C-alpha cells in the first residue's frame, strides 16, 4: 500500500468534500479504517471510470449512427434537387409544346411528391429510432447501476430508489412513443419489436429488484406481525390494529420511504398494464390485463406463509383455519382503505380497490392452500371409504367443510359490501375473487364429487320421508315455501322435497360463477325433482294396478299425488321467475357446462327463454293432466255402465213416465256420478278438480248426444219433456261448480233446443240450414247433425 498523502489545508477543500470527511472520520477510531476506506474509494472510482468509458463508446456509436443517417438523408435530398432541376428544364414557354408535355410533367411532379414523402418518413423513422435507442440505453444504464449497487453491502438505498424511479420514468416515455408508433406507423413493426425485446430484458431485471427492495423494507418495518396477536380474545379489531399493524405505526422517515417504494411498484405495474394493452390490441385483452395489485400481494404472501405453519396442524379442524384467515382479513382491511388506497389513487392505478384486493389476496391464499393440502386429504379419506365399502365420517367431513366455506364466503362478502360496493350475481369476476368456493372453477371434478355427496345425502334423508306414510296423509299447513294462497291440499312429502331442494339452491347460490351454479343444480337439484316425480308416479301406478281406480281409497291415493305434484310445480314455477334461475339457461351440455349459456337465447322473446326447471315443470304438468283424465275416465266409465239400459231404451221417448221427475233408469247412474265426484272434490285441490268435472261433462255430453240424439230415436212431445227433465237433474249435479252447467254440455243442450221447436220452426230450420242455426245461437251442431235430430222429431195432430 502506498503511503498516505497529507490532506491539503481545509481552505483548499470544497464544502461537500469537508462535509464528507467530517461524516466519515467523526471519531479518532475511524481514522484507523482509513486504508480500507481509500481502497473502497479507489474501487468505486475504477467502476465509475469503466462506466464513463462505456458511455463514451455508446455516445460515439450513436453519433456515428446519426452521421450515417444524416449522410443518407443528404444524398436523398441531393437526388431530389437533381430531379427538380430536370423538371425545370422541361418547362418551356412554347404553349403547344407545353400542352404536349403536360401529362409527363404531372407524372414527374407526382413522383417527386412521393419521393419527398418517403424522405420525410425516413427522416422521422431515423429520428424516432435514435431517440428510442437513447431512451432504452438510459433504461439499461439505470438497471445496470441498480444491479451494481445491489451487489454492494453498504450501498445507498436512496440512490437505488432514485435510479428505479428514473428508469420507470424513462420506461413510461418509451412506452408513450411506442404507443404512438403503433397507431401512426403500424408498418414499423420491426422497430417496435426490437425495442420491446430490449425493454423486456430490462423489466425482467427491474421488477424483481423493485419487489426485493419492497420486501426488504417490509421486513424492516416488522411485517408480517406475529400471529399471536390474532389469537387473543379481544374482538376489537381497531385495538388489534393499533397494537400489531406495522403499517399504522411507521415513523415519518419510514413512511416516506414506504410511500416512495409503494409508488415505484405501482408505477411499474401500471407500465406493464399499458404495455399489455398495446401488445394485445385487437385480441381478447381482458384475459391478461387484470392482475392482482403487486403491493397487496407482497403484504399477503408473508402472512400466508406464516399462517400455513398453523394450518398444517388443523387439517382435521378446518373451522380454525377459516377463523384465522377471516380474523386477519378483517383486522387489516380498514388500514387498506385508510393508508394504502390514497397511495393507489395518487399512483393513478385505475380500477383498483385496496380493500377488495386485500380481501381477494387473502381468499386466494386460502384457496391455494386448500387445493394443495385440505381437499386432497379429504379425497383420500373418501377413496379409503370407497375401497373398504364403509360409509363413515369422510362424507360428513366433506359436507361440513362446504358449510364452513359457505359461511366464510358470506362473512367475506359482508366485508366487501361494508365499503359501499353492492355485489350481485352478475359480478362473476368479483365473486370469484372473494369466494373460497372459487376452488371449483379450476377443479370441476371436485364439483362433481361435491354434487354426488350432496345428492346422496339428500336422497338418503328423503327416502325415510317417502317411506313414512304420515308424510303422505298429513297436509301442508299454509303456503310455507310459496307466496301463493291457494290450498293445494298437498301432503307433507312435497314440502319435504321442496325443503331439501331449497337447501341445495341456497348452497348453490354461493358458487361464484353462473356456469358452476347451473351445473351444480343440474347435478343435484334436478335429480331431487325427478326422485319426487318417480315417488308420486309409483304411488299412482300402485293404486291403479290394485283396483283400476274403482275403489274410493285408490282414487284418494291418486288425488294426494296430484295435489303434491301441483303444489311442487307451483313453487318451482315461482322460484323460476327469479333472475337467479333465469340466467341459468340449459342450452349447454355437461361438456360445455363451464361456460355461460346466456348467448343461446339472444334474440328470443322473453316468453320463449328456457329456465333450468322447464323440463321438470312440463313433466309435472303432464303428470297432473294424465291422472286427472284417468280419474275422469274411470268415473265416466262407471256412469256409462250404469246408464246403458237408459241409453238403449228407445221407446221411452214416445211417452212420459208418471210420478217421476227423472227417468228411473238414470237415477243410479246420477247417484254414482254425484258420489264419485264428491269423493274427488274432497280429496283433490280446487284447480285440478275443475279439470275433472269439466272432462266428465264433456264425456257425458258425448255419451248422451251419440247414444240418444244420434241413434235414430223418435221423440214425441212427452219424450222431449222427459228428456228435458233428465237433463235438468244432470245439470243440477254440475250446478254446484258453475253457474251455467248446460254450457259444458254444448251438443246435448243444443240438441234439446232443436227438439223443443214447433212444427213451423222445424221447417224454417230445415230451409235455413247453417245460417238459421248460427242466427239462433246453435254453433256446436253441424247442419247434418241438426237435420238428423229434426228428422226424429215426431209431431202428432
């Protein structure tokens, strides 16, 4: 080591040099370290010399490139000058010759203008390329400087931060130029690609450096706080924040450093976003543009790592995991609003809420851990049960885990809504970020497994209810699950199925995407409805098979099933009007089930849009119609059998029956009709009973019309009166359910009117034909039928 030279007098030193020496050698002991300090200064000077030489070399290269461009442009302008001189020599004062050469002159002028435009483009390109080269060089220098500083143990973090900010500022300027080139000169793709390549290399170094410095700063602040602060019994989140939140306890100098570092990272992220916007122009940009906020991720990651050491002990007690994650999320969420949101707004990061980003990052860390550790553990337990053929606690544990996830999501949703953001099922992106059930978005096979377990559990419970006869006998009291006030006389079994279906729908609502909700309902909800349909169908078939519905008990058994179907149908119809179900079209099949089907119904009227329960509602409607018709048909057959003698007795219409207001042969049939309809009326709900008696009326109308009026029976006056009395008694049976029962026997009633006509009116009817029938309100009889009835009317003188 060379001997140390004596320092010049203090008056010969600059104030900055004196301040530097005073700071370095402020004690006698510090003088002993002078040789090492000199060696360090010499090393730094050598590095600076090398950097200066590199800058000088690059400046020379830049000047040479500029000179080359300048020479090329000078040559091009010389060529233009020669062309102009050649053009000027072609212009002569001779008018005739000038006209002859006018066309050539215009062509030369156009070529010249094109050449000038090309030269201008070359000039702009050269200037832009040179400017970009300079800017990218500055970026690379700043990155190299920060790299060299980071490799030294005692480097100044302030200088490094300043170089980071300078590099980011230069990157923004470069990105602005590239964006303008992309719009104004899309043909300069090679230039943009070359600059992007160099910038990407610089960013590949700059971002990890910025993140590393941010992490180091967080560590120096004491982040993450000890998790013991979250296990205390104190539930006052604000008190916990004041005690354990390092972000709220920063001193002024640390707060300034954190803010600057925060800005640098935010600016870098916004720069990356703008670059992606430009690079993905014309493509589906939403796929890649939305990224989590880096500064929030850096707060969550160390917390997540610290939490996982506790999580590993709680695999079999997941409620502790959810409690801890929620408590951490809740206790820090207000500080995100109060401290970090103003910084994000100042950094002009558009569309970011620190509250939502914090909650989203915490939930994401939880779902990541669950996907790696908890769900695989539970699935292995299920596999063991399947292998041994036993059904013990694994399925119960799975459903308990789902319950915890749903409860956790509801609490998390309330934290988001406390910021004034009202969530709806249309906000799939937001819902997916703050939902632990988003784990099923990436693992549809786990959703299938959940659906299978959920369905097995529901069907097992429903099987016990189906086998309990009390559930088929006792009626539902009031509208429990529906706003309808009609009394459907429904048995409790329908309410049991609806409660389980409502539970499935409620659990399904927590899924964060429409496609997941639709798939889950199709895998669980629809099989429950089909199981209900199968149950009521089997009971009806059993009743029909035993007595062909001739027994009153069998009829009542069918009416119970019809009532259950009608009530069930009305409830799910009402549910289907909710937007929750309307958005779940069933146009996609299971393979395409992870995409929304809303586009399938674009352009269709509202009434033709399908909802998820449409097919099941249609089956229930068809079931009710079929069995109501069967009940009507059974009664009609009984009436037909008992009235057969009445129909066959053609001579009775030639004379009256003294002492009887109704034909004796019809009395038994009418009693049967009244007794059977009374049984059905008691057992069946009012709406479906209307279908029964109307169907009966239509059937009896056909029987009487075809069996009497169309059977060539000769009607005398007394026979017409007798037939009228019989109809009056028949109409009286149906008068309990309508004001004008004769309106439901259109052909028989109109046939009776024709029989009551006088001789002259009969002749007018025959002469008037169809027109006369229409004018007299007889619209259900054809001209042929009317003629046949009138032909059988016998008039005695």
